[in-house]
């Protein structure tokens, strides 16, 4: 039988065996199809959390669900805005219901340990709501022992790594859209999808502390990147990726008492 | 009749004001949520209302009745949704509430809207309410409504932060019922603050993830995330004046209003 950690590659019988009566955690990556500058692919926010889940799953004996590859609407100050071609987003409630339904289905299979691993900032409150609604629904069905961990993978970066990767100062997670972190990790994970010649060289975006609706594209860098990924390298990418995997695996081991 | 409160105007006075001035309509959005043993449940509603009145007076705008219920309190930003008194909405409820109110003001003829948010957990649901309202309005042929969304606490200068937090700023998520909100309340509504009940505790540290369901035995027991011991009405006045001035100036800039 397959040794794969990907649920999608298993037969239902093997899947059921691997669930081990609910002791095995299931990790669900939640990404986006969203522009990431001229140099990175649209699936950046799905590729990274999916890879983090796969590596963490191998270490702790977990399974990985097919990722949710569409996310909530890109916001100007954290993703450049939802007006770029290629960016393909869901209404909030659609993402909430989709995530809730998937959690409830895994619960029906007997899964009791779920991690929601988000790769796209704008998803976080909608995936939070999905966790809350799923737990509430399950309680009404008499299932009271489900435990869910919800995370944005980038929050696991340590201060020490931040200094190493951003020697001239860290711009902020919001401005890191298609910046040094994502470009480096993609160079490490999927080098063939990165067009390094196309990395924008412009200064970080300078936004006022408020949002305007409808979006005013002239306020946003035309490249779609919010800071430059010029100093990105595959080595930095490996360093950050290994740290994400290690800390996510450690958090899951602790919270799920593995 | 000259009130800045829409609720205090007759429909005819309101209609005349909209037609004459195309004023900015200010919609405060808060929550009914525990804010420690020392501050009222409506802290997040009172503060944007007070700021909203100041902004309305400064830019000749109008203020709408607030949305006084918000999205569920999260442990890392509000202590969690398990405290008595905290009374929250499902995300989709808040989205629809926001969308409906925006569409109604647009139907009245308002074309400038300032959404003044103060509850950390609300933000994405307000953004979604705004986006859905603009989509609905476009399908009705209204394409000239402009909306500005502000979280008031982002309008504070580095200099003021250093003054209000001489020992270092803990970060906005930890400022739940902390020095900032407590100081502003001491300035505007001292009758609702009980400084003798401020917990004397170190900042509560959370791991970089959320757990569902919440375990009430973990995390803050008092409801606060960092102590408000350093709160004073003087700090509150500095902060409040800066919020009103900063948001008024930004609103003028965004809507192209004369100073």
C-alpha cells in the first residue's frame, strides 16, 4: 500500500486504517489563487502551506488533506488588492462554509485532531469562523472531543531567523506579499516556477492607515508585489522552510499529545 | 435642528442635509465584550462613538447609531468568547448587518461613508460587508459610493506611543482593556471606569496559533491581556485628540473635502 501522507492518494480502506481510530491528525492547507508579482506563480499561498503540512505530517505520522486552493479576496494593504488578473477569490461565507463542511466530513470519518494551516493572510478570520461553526455543529451532534489547531504558518518565524533573513530590518508581514520570504521559500521549493529576472526592484509600498473601497489601483504598486524580493535566495528559503516545519510539527505534537 | 446624530434628526432635516452637503456618514462599529473587571462591556462601542462625534463636528459630518455587537472575541486579541457578558455575532450575521446598513445609506443618497471600527476581530467581516454592498449597489446602478474604513487605534504617532507607553508598547492585540482604552475612557467616561479593580498582571503570552474549542482554564483569567495600571485621563486626552485630528484629516484627504 502507498506510504503517501496525502489522503488523496490513498484507497478508502488504507485511509481508514491510517486514521487509527481518530488518533492520527489531519492537516488541511488553506491557500489562494492570487497574484504574487511578475516573478511568482499564482499558487504561492497554496504551495507553501501544503509543503509545510507534508513535511510536518511525515515527521509526526499525520495525513494531509487536499488543499483549499481558493481564498478570501486579496486586500490592498496585505495582498495588493483584488483587481489583478489571475487573482480568483471567494466571498467570505463561501470560504467559511467550505472549510466548515470539510472539517465536519473528517469528523464523520472519525478524525478528532485537525490542523488548519493557512497560507493567505486574508483567510484567517473566515477559517477561524469555520472552526467555530464546525465545533458548534459537532457538539450538537454529540461529538465533543474534536480539537482543532488554527495557524498562519508564517507566525512561526523566530526573531533570530527574522534578523538573519532581513538584515536591514523586517518590513512587516503585510508588506511581505511576494517579498523576500515568499520568494526565498518558493526558490527552495519550486525553483522552476520562479522567474527571478522579473523580481520588482521598487521600494516597499507606503500605505495610509486606512482602506478605501472601491479599491484605488493607483495607490498600489503596479507590479503587485508590496516589497522587493531582490535579496531572496534558495538558502534563506530552506532555512525558513525547515524552521516552519520543525515548529509546526512541535506545536502539533504538544497540542495533540502525540 | 443641528445635531450630528442621525438618530436625533427628523427625516426631512436628514434629507435636506444629505442633499445640501453630501456629508460623510460615520458608522461606528464596536462590540459587547468583556474588558476586564475595571471597564464596561461597551468599551469598544463607546470609544468609536466618542471619536466619531468629534470627527463629525470637525468635518461637518453625521454619525449613525453604532453597530454595538461584534464578531466573536478571540483569545489572543480579546481574551476569548467564553466570558459572561461577551455577546457576539456569527461572521455572516455581521457581514449582512454591515452590508444592509451601507445599502440603506446609499439608498438615501449618501455617497461618502466612514466606517470607524474599534474591535479587532471585526475587521475582515466589515471588509466583506463593504465589498458585498458595493457589488449590490453596482447592480442597482449606484457606482459612486466611496467608503473609507478605519481602525481608530492605527491613528497614533510614534511620539504619542512613546509617551503613553514609557516602558514599551505591547502591541495592539495585547492592548485589550489595557492602558490605551482605559485612558481614553478615563478621559471621556470616567464614571464607567474602576481603577481600583485594574488587575496587576504581566502580559499574557499565547503561542502563535489558535485552539478550538477554547480551554477557559488556559489564557487570561481576568479578561485583560496586559495591565492598565499606567492609564490616566491625561494620556486619554492626548490619545483622543490625536485620534479625532488624525482621522478628520485623513477623511478630508480621502474624500477631497476642504479643510
